[in-house]
């Protein structure tokens, strides 16, 4: 009780600093969270971008040309007039030998929040990275690990049911859905390079999202030649009357991220500077307070307080000094839904280690000055 009373008396003298650094600690923790979230998002997106750039993916965007333009004239090039139907085109380019891909999201299907069908080369562009077996592979999202069954019945046929990695994301240069977002929970993923089989399993008459024109929304080409680009434009122009704009992933990223990268680097520099300055100020002030109390500690030691009691008093003061800042930090974590055992454990470990280092430095100074004082006497 005597030790606790001493610590409380020490804290009462410094209550203003305790409250002040509680606010600063919340700012430091928020900066840590912003850096962590930013790094996690950028790192995951960079992995997805790398997959697209390494495979020389070209993205497509459709542009309506119905208004103000005449129909295709009779003397149009044969490549346009004799273009394939979308169905025949998909059969070829979504096959194992093809170089095109797309994905379709179907909400509320087959008992899942959503079913995502990845066709053609898109089946190779996710963290799952599995070549579809027997024409199609079914896998559930990571959050369903305890609920996944051995098989799934689709179209009257039973298929093996697998599970995608916990970091499974869905990337397109125009849209990136991360695993942490929660939008891929309770999801059935369908990977296939057999358009005919997918059309049979998910007929457009029942699954309207699988309509041929809708498959063009996220259409991509892998390492396309000039002939591939001409053919795609011809097929789309004949069947939908739309014009296809084409751009490589690398060119798109370069054109849209230059200013964003600079802004991100500026924010990152600011956050890191804030962390160093604020955390350094807290530890420096704790050392200053302990150093200022050295005469009191030395006097108590001289009148019978043991070294262990003095050290315990200093450690107790240092930890109690950070109690309010830690409470603020945990509150910030909980508001951001990040108050996990791991995060709280890391926070407490950092506080204890930092406090012990400062306390031991001040304690060594106390002993040195105490011995110096005795020699003078």
C-alpha cells in the first residue's frame, strides 16, 4: 500500500502531462493505423498489378456508337461483315489455348451472398492460381473454412469443393476488391476455361448476369497481337454496335497513379515524422520527470527505502503514467475495429519495453548520483 500511495502522489503532480500525452498517444496510434492500412492496401494491390503487368494484360472499355453514326456500309471490310458471333468467339478465346478472360458477379445465387465466375485467363490472375480441373473448379471464400463441404451440386452434377486462400482478392484496373474489405465473404468462386460448360451450368435464361453482352464488361486480353485487337473490335462492333477502347495495364497504371503516388509518399512521410516526434517527446518527457524526482528517490533511499522499492516505484510510475494514453490507444483501435488480441498485445509490449528502458536509464543515473553524494559526505 505504501508503494501504491507513493506512485499515486507522484502521478498527482504530473496529471496534466498524463492527460496531454494521452491525446498525443491517440494521435501516434492513429498514425500507426493509417500507415498499416495504407501499406497493407498498397502491398496487396501491387501484387495484383504485378500479375497483370507480367502477363501483359490489355483492358477494354466499351463506347456506344449508335447515336449520330450511320450503320455499317455494304462495302465494309470482310473482317467486320463476317465476324463471329459472341458465343463462338467466347468458345475460342476463353479456352485453354485462348488469350482472353472476364469475370461475372452474380449476387444471391446458389445459397451464397454472391457467385463469382472467372473465365479464361482471369482464372490465372488471382492468388488462387489454380488451373481449372475437368473444365471447372469450385471454391469457397476463406471465411467459410469451417462450413465448406466436400462437394457442390450444380446443374445436376457433383463437383469437388475447394477453398481459396485467405488473401484472395479480385482485381481489375478499374476495380480492386480486397480480402480485408469483407465484400468477398460468403462467396462461391468458379474458375473455368470452358465457356460451353459454364454456359450449360449457368444458362443466361436463368442467370441473366451471364448474358453474352454482359461478359464484355470486364473483358481482358493477354499479350494480344494486332490481329487479336482487330478481331475483338470487329466481333463487338457487329454484335453490339459498340467500339472497343484498348489500353495496356501498364499504360493505364502509369496514366492514373503518378499524382496519387506522390500524394501517398507525402502522407507516409508526414505519418512517420509524427510518430517519431510524438513518441520521442513522450519518452523524453518521462525521462525528464524521473530525473527531476531523483533527489526525492535518493532521500527516500537514504532513510531506509530499499533499491528494489525505489525501482518498483519508478516502474509503477512509468507504467501508470502511460495508463491513460494506453486507454486512448485501445479506444482508437476499437473504433477502427482493430482491437484484436494481437494488436493490443503489440501495443502493451511496446509500452512496457519503452518504459523499462527509460526507467532503467533513470535508475542507473539515480544510483550514480546517490553514490556520488555518499562519497562527498
